C-alpha cells in the first residue's frame, strides 16, 4: 500500500497545497467541501453533502463491516507568516493545524481504496468545525453525528499531523490521548464604591483573590492525583478607572478531564470555590459551555494500527502517542463506535520547529504518502 501511495504523491501535494492556499474557518467550508464532494464522486463514492452544515460523507462498497475514516477540514483565524508558493490567499485564515493535509490524505486513501475489491464498506467523514463550535456550542463532529454520519459504523479511525515527530514515524497508544473540555464563564458580584472608602463596598476584586486560590487548589488538593485534569483561568475583566471599586468582575476559564466522574467532580469543586464569595458578602453567576468528551483510543483498534505501522515503517517507526489534555472532538465519533487516532510525523528537518497553531507552522510533504497508506491499509484490515 505504501508503494501505491507514493505513486500518487503529486496528487496529494496538489490537493494539500490547494486547500492550504484557500483556508476556510468553522462551518464556512463551502469551497473545500465542494472540491471534496466532487473528487469523491469522480472516484465512484456515494456522496452526501451538507452533513453537519458543510460536512461531506462518502461511502464505497457493499455489505459486510463498515469502517469510517475521519478527516477534519477547517482552518484557524491566524495570519500566516510563511513565505511559500502555497501561502494562504485568505488573509487572517490559515491551515496552522494541518487539516489541509488531513483532507488531502483522506482523499488519497479514498483513491487507493476505490481501486480495491473491498469485503465491506468504507465511509469517509470530511468534517467541518473541529477547531471551534457554533452558536449552540456544537462542533462539527457533534453536528455530523446528530445527522447520522456514524450510523452503522463498526470502527472509526483518524490521524493528526505532529511536527515534533520525524517523517517516517507514527505515534499510537491505547487509552486517553486528549481531554474532554468545558468552558466556564462567571461574574462575581459585589457592591461598588469609592476606592478611598473600601469599608463601604463589597469589593469583587478581594473576593476574586480568594476564588482564584480555590480554583487553583482544585486539581492539587481536591482531585485524586492519579486522575489527569486541568482547571485554568483564561481571562479576568472588571473596573474602569483606578479609584473606583466596581460592582462586579468577570472571570472565564477552561477545564479538562479524561474521566466522566472527574468531570462531574470538577463542576462540584468549581461551585465550591465560587461559594466563598457568598461567605464574604457577595454573590456570583456561572455558566458552562459543555464541550466534547475525552478521546479514549480503543485497545484493539490501537493494536491493529500499531501492527500496520510496524509493517509499513518498521519496528522503529512506531512510538507511543504523546498524551495531552488538549481538546479534539474526534471523541464524539468514538461515542458511537470503537476507534483510535494516531499521530503522523511531519517534522521539517533542517528547519526551525514551529508547532501546531503557530503562524509559521508548515509540514514536510514527504509524510503525505505515509499517512495516506496508513489510512487505506487500516481500513482494509478492519474489514477482514
């Protein structure tokens, strides 16, 4: 499969660079989705467009098991700072997370599989809006799942580029590999007044100081040390001049987890932290934007991917995936079927290393045939 994949390297690069030059954000993936749908139809796939707003679902084969391959397509609201012939033409938008290559490699895998006699079905899930959510707080994976994209699927797989790993290597491990995520937004309410008479106020900044200490103590003092979790503050805003104590202060943050029981406990502990405000004479409001679940790689699916990686790349070509509490909504698809995501080495040797989401992020395109072959071979293997 790796030999066939290298034979279409030029097409992979052409697709990837075209998507890179024309990045689209969130659910506004009209050009990207049309190209994907058109290409998949040319290959003989049964195509359904507009799934999850601008997602594309394409299937080939009949009967038997059904394997899904997911590729996210959206870019980030970042001004690209690279000087390449394929630099972004959409100012303020950039494929700084490698989704252009994910889409290109999925198209490549689809092309290879279209020439195979499959003993079952393969379904490609080209997903919008992995990086953010819509006005109802739902990501592309959530929207596509709600519209039946995972119906009947036996296994689901995906990959993600990793610029810290050399080309020719992948990472895969069973178990948690990214965190579930919620955002939280709170207002601490006090009583404003003149800065020279703090005794006549209920100072929200004073109460905030206690809340910050309590929030930062949740992971270190309230949770089991063996349960990965994060509670972070992202913004604080309040007041409008130096000698006036304001009525209220706003504070926002994020929380991460890998276990649902820990998720519930963090909510309890955040409430406990903010209840301090009432003891000090104030009040508060808090709301949550409930995000996606953690990504838990299935043991069997991970073992199969590891075996394929060693067959294609050699024993030294497979390592453990770097665990992170960064968010990845692929976990939404894995709520419906066992699955796993592996990381693909795309490091540009001899160049300064820029990680994902950096305005100078780029990847070594020699990795494209490798990721393509991994997806195609895995799909075949899970149909056996």
